[in-house]
C-alpha cells in the first residue's frame, strides 16, 4: 500500500531545513524559555511565525508541556488557512506529515472522529500552509518518542461549532491540543501591545466574543478553544506575550505573539 506523505512546505523559510541545525535551534529556544506557574496544560495556544521571530514565545508553551510529555501519544493541531479559502474544517487525507526531523503519522482514529463530527478530508488547504507545519519540529523535540498528529484547518465556522469539534477531539491524558495563531498584525509596537494585552485578557477571562476578527489570524480556532474552556469550567494561563520587535528591533510594523496554557 502506498503511504501518502505531506512534504514540508516552509522548511528553510520559517525554520532550518538541515536536521542538526533545526534540532539545535528548537532545543536552544526551549532551554531559554521559562516555565509557567500552573500545572502542565492539556492544550496550548502558540504562534506560527518564523522561529527567529515567534520561536521564544512558542517555546514557552512547549516548555510548559514538558512535564507531561512522556504520556502524550496524540496531538490535535488547529490553525487557520492563510492561502486556500475554506468553509468549515479540513483534515488531511495524507497518511503522514514530514519535517526535516522525520515523519509523523496522521492519527487515523482521530481523523475518523473529526470526519464524523463536521470536518472534510482535503489536502489542498494543508499543502502550502505553515501554521500547523511549524509546530511539528517543536513537538518532535519535546516529545522525543513516537506520536501521531491530526492537523485541522479551521475556515469559516461559528464559534459554537468549533468548540464542539474541540470537545470531540479533546481526548484524555494521552492527548495534547494545540491552537496555532499569531495575534495583531502590522501595527506599531505600542498599539500592538495594547491590543494584544486586551486579547490576552479576553482569552484568560474566557470571553471568546471579545476576541476580535483582527486580533488574531487564527481567531476562529482560538475562539472555539476559549468557548470550550468556558463550557468545561477550565482555566487558561498566559505564558508569554511579545511582538516581533522583541527580536527584530523594528517597532514601526510588528506582529504580536502569545502563548497560553489550558488546564486539564
């Protein structure tokens, strides 16, 4: 039987394409990241820009997961489509996803759950997309064992429907849920920080309706996660908040990044 593998689209662009360099880059980001004050989260919110910009913030979320990493066998990734217009949710038809660090199988059982719930099988929205791909090298370095992944691209969907899908795929102690989104885009640094702080307060305050369309490129998946947390009585902790100015030094036009952890 032929195994269909989704090849990396942004290796060498958003992160190093050479395996040793990529491992060293991710390990360095993780080593420099601080830990959150709460328990290891069941779900995290992470940014998805190039590692040189958003890597330190993403590392804060993945560092928080390390305490329960040994037990994680399945990872559900939610993120936005930047290139292919999409109604509803799409999961890959491919059998596995590849990065320079190796091949990760797609979780067939979780895919079946998503398809029964509301998702469609479609590789096209995933093919050029970076929002989920850039999470895999972090997962490969943090988990350090075999795991499966279900990438889910969230297009135009009501918050309630996204929250329902998150609940269907939430899983138990062996599952990690990841929502991939950057925050504000292309504002001056001071304005971006003010807007991102308000967004962070909406997230930790479990107020999905207060997350504006322009506040995050992955706002649909983000709202769905926050709505699920609200329904389930979960708590969300802010782990890190920054802008691209913190690494680039350019404060005239920045992108905001946030990391959050959702308690089990």
